[in-house]
């Protein structure tokens, strides 16, 4: 019953928001697909944490060789199993610890993308025909995808992103490099990763957490930033325009490659969607673009995402950072049906505060200047969770 009431409430809220928006935009604007691209309006940091379900598929040759072998002959997890799962866990964690952009950008530093990964299946396939496929091409990914859809033991066929670890080495441009191709911009289906096993055998420092997230970035709808217009003004073009560097050039790392303008940190991108040694930053616009795609379910993205039942991750205290005489503060995204307490510290900073449910009204005490901490405590089943926020206070009539 409670759930029913909540749904009604949310629906009314959505409709009321919509009718307010209609006063701002003309109805024509609302109908065009372009309006969906208004990702600049999305507040990334208040998104609930979403987990992307991943199924990993290793294509071995007909003898079970030539690629990772996650399971020993007796079925036990092997070293490769731990390496692959550790890689995804690390890539997932890094999505919550994004770095500041090295290159000059108008974007604020958003540390947590609010996106994570979870491996829901790890499969090996002894199949010579699929093992041979080593071209970086959509046809290859589609073939692998058609194959796994037909295998009865594969779970989450439509509800996970399938990562294909290609077997046979790709030698495009006579160079063996880690490569990838995603099924589309935004598309939930698959990503093929090439040469990972070769790199893993030949380079003990090979740890492509950024590369995996780069490909998933394509699945979520992101384009490269350095050689095309990616639709974001806060992703700088890479350093090709600097004197002495060729067009579409990008630095790999500090002083790499040598003989080019890559000697300053700000000349070397660390953006996830560039090719570089770091791949650990996303701009505000890139994240907003991802969430715009998720919100409109572009490419069926919602099929592969799970949101934690707990809404704690998306809760925060809203209200002005500076309270001038009086201010209203609310604990947002608070689930119904739980007991909430709140308190203000130091108590003398405010006049008798009043509140109901998740809403508190603060009045600044006469002559008080300084800060106050507003705390909400919610009792959720066995859990007690505190939310704090520091608020600056300004009295209307400051004393002398
Ligand atoms: Zn790419």
C-alpha cells in the first residue's frame, strides 16, 4: 500500500514538473528530439549509483588455447580468472574516483561518475571459427553476439553488456596494440576487445582498466574527444594544434612520444575518451551526456543497468549554502516510512528551529555570524545513517 502511495506521489510530481517546464519552452521544442539532447540540465552528482552488468566471453581455439583460461581443468578458478575479475573491479572503482582534467577545461571536477560494473557471467568458448575473427569490425562483434545469444547456459543475454575477448591477434598497421570496438553509440549489446591476451602475456604491467571503460564509454554514447566534435564544449581538442605537432596528433604521456610538444602536463590529455596512458577523467558534459542517454533509454541502456534498492546513495541536503536570516533545508530523495531526526549545532547559532519530516526551517540567531552544522539522522531498518551539511549564517541585522 505504501508503495502504491509513493508511486502516485511521484507521478503527480513528474506531471507537475512538466507543466512548469511547458511555460518555459514552446510545445514545439518539447516535441523535437533535440530537446532530449539538453543534457546540460542534468545534475550528475545526484544520480543514484547505477551498476552495469557485464558478461565476459573468452574465445579460445578448438583446443582451448590461444586466449585467457579462467578455469583450471578441474573447474577451479585460475590466475586468469582473478586477473579478469580484478580488472573489472578496478575499472569499476576508478569510475568512482575520476581525476581532474589535465588539459584546460571549463568543467568542474566530478569525482564520482555514479557508474559501476559488475561481472554477472564469465564464459569460455572453444570455437575455431570465432577464435579466428580478429578484424576490428562490427561484423565480428555481431557474429560473436549471435553466437552467445544461442547458448542456453548464458544468463543475462539481453540484460548485460557482453564483453568479447577476441582470440587471434590483430596486426593492423603492422602493430600489435590493444584495440576495441563497441556495438554503437549508445548501445547496450556488446564490445569486442582485441589483443588483450597477447599484451597480458608479453607485458607484465598491462592493466587496461581505462581501456575497458573507454569502450564502455562508447556503449554509453560517448565519442572520442581529440579528433572530432563530441558535442561537449568542455572537452578540449588534444594538442595537435600546438606548433610542431601534426593534425589529429595526441600526446600519450609526459614526454611521450618524444620529439613532439608533450612536455607539459596540460598538453597531455587524461580524458577517458582520448588515447593516452591515463584515461581517468570525464568532464561534466560527458557525464551529463551519459545520463541523458540513460534517461531516454537510448540503445536500450536501461536493460543492462541496476540501481541499488537503497536510495541512501542519492540522498543529500538541499537548501542555500548561506542562510540569510532564514532558510529551508530538506533531506532529498528520502524514502517514505522511516523515522528521521534532525539537529543543529551549535544550538545557540539559531533561533528555535522548526521542522516536519525531512524539512527544517532555520532562523539565524540575532548577532550570530559563523557556521552551523545541520544533521539529519535516518533510521532505516537496522541501519542508522547521518547526513551532515555545513551552512554559513548571516543575520539580517548584524550586531556591532
Ligand atoms: Zn574509442
